[in-house]
């Protein structure tokens, strides 16, 4: 038997690899951080044998509650990621697989590789409506890339979409791939209408270093980027600093920050009710967005989600709150599950890249409806 994590976004530590029924593993921490939960590794062994894996430190991970009702994803071809039998005993996460091919990959959620990220950028830039800009570099020297879609000079509205501040939340970049594909579909009248007067500024991956390093939540030096928006620095959080500076330069009318949630098995939004400037206009825009999203997508709901902040109690280091206060407009965090959508479960695949991409496609309608209220 053999296990490796020496590849893009790999993360696992082998503790014991002698007994096929008791393979003992641990998840590595994010660098210079207490966070850990993302795992991704390759296993090789004799065929037609049942293997049982245990993540020994799952109970000490960042969001241990998230293991309840969760199922590991596996893939033989790194294209189709299916769910496998998984249980959590409060301390360890156990999962089993009857091996049908010599080698298989396991992960917390379907990975979105740095190579696919590059493919996405350069596929999209081939459209005449798209411009690819490098804002600067991360601490590991990777590019911070911005896609602008639409007529930058003459657009009436500006929409910002950022994703994957937390690198282990790979569903966020799958969402963006779906959004961009739909926005540039020349047979989609909704997209065509939007681009008549709206420019989209899209950062598909806010945390390239953490993504490649196999982190759950932080960048190369352990900074949680979604707690850096009030005072980012080039020394600690250049990813936020660079994007924030561009936002301040260009302005914006609507902001979406795409994430994944370890615990809640639903798709939902988190707003900025607690910011000092929150008013009836904010509420109108938020209600419009939510109602339109529910109308277009059965995968979206507004019953389950985070508790709303009390007035004036928002954490302004968080992107959605800082952006909502700075630009006095709709600023939403969109959350998707690591598990499944409990409202529309899929036993074989759970919440999947395909469903995340479809949700990204569907978000164009609530964006259009909300812009109409400005």
C-alpha cells in the first residue's frame, strides 16, 4: 500500500499503513496556523479489497461539527468525484472503499486545481468582452488575477465577484466557473442583456498560495484573508490589499464573496445587517436578491443560515461587512455546503462541482433583478 500528497493541494500525514482495515492518517495544519480540515491524497493498493481509513485528529479540526453527516469524496479519474461511506465518532473520521482501480484520490471536496484555475483565466480571456489583468503577486510569488467582463469604459453598473478567500472551499471556484460560462454564453439573452450596461470584475481565486499548499482557510503565512479587509498589508495579506485597492479605484454597485460552509447542509447568503450604515435601501436590495435567487434556483433557500448581527455589531474585518459599509450597497457572502443540499439531496454525489457551477449560472438572475433597484 502507498499514500502520497505530493501534488497540488495535497494534504495528509501517514501515521500507520500496515493493516488495510486500519489505515491511520492525520490532516496537516495550515502553515503558521491552528486551522486544519482540508485533506487530499492518493492511495494505491491491491484491487478488489476493502480498505478502511481513519483521520485520527478530525475531532480537533477547525469545524469538528462539520463531520457529522459528512461523506468523503473519492475519484479514480479526478473528473468524477463520488461520495463514499463515512462515519464520525466524535474524535476520528472513518471511511471505507472497495478498491476497483489500482489508484484512487480522496478529498474533503472535489479539488479545483491551480492548473484548472489557469485554464479558466486563459479560456475566458479569449472572449472579446474579457480582459485579464495581473494585480500583483502573492507571498509565494503567484499571480493575483482579475477578469473584467463587459464594456469597462461605458458600463452603467459594476459587479464584483470574489471567490475562495478560504482555499479549501473549492466549491467557490466551481461556482465562478459556472457564472463566467453563463455570462459569456452568446445564446443566453439574460447574459447579453446584463452586459449591455454592466461590467463584471471577477477574482476566481483570492488565495492561490493556500490552494496549492493544501490549506483549509489561510494564505502562505497563516492569515485568514476574510479577517483582513479593514487593514490589509502587503507583508501579511497582499491578496486582499491588491484586490481592495482595485475596488477602491474602480468602485462597485454589487459585491459577492463566494464561500463554502463546513457545517450547514444548505445554500444561503450572509449579509451585512450589523454595519453602521445599514438602512432600508440595504434591506430592499438584499430582499430583492434573495427572492430572485429562490425564484430561479431550487438549490437556494433563506430559512437556514447564520444568525444576523445586531445593529452596529458587524465585524468590519470581514469582506462582506467592510464592502457593504465602504460602498453603501448590497454585499453578500454566498455559502455552499461541503456535505449535501439537505433540501435536494444526491446520495451518490452530494453537493458537487456540477451543482455549484449551476448555482453560479443561476446567480445572474438575482444580480439583474437587484441592479434594477439601484
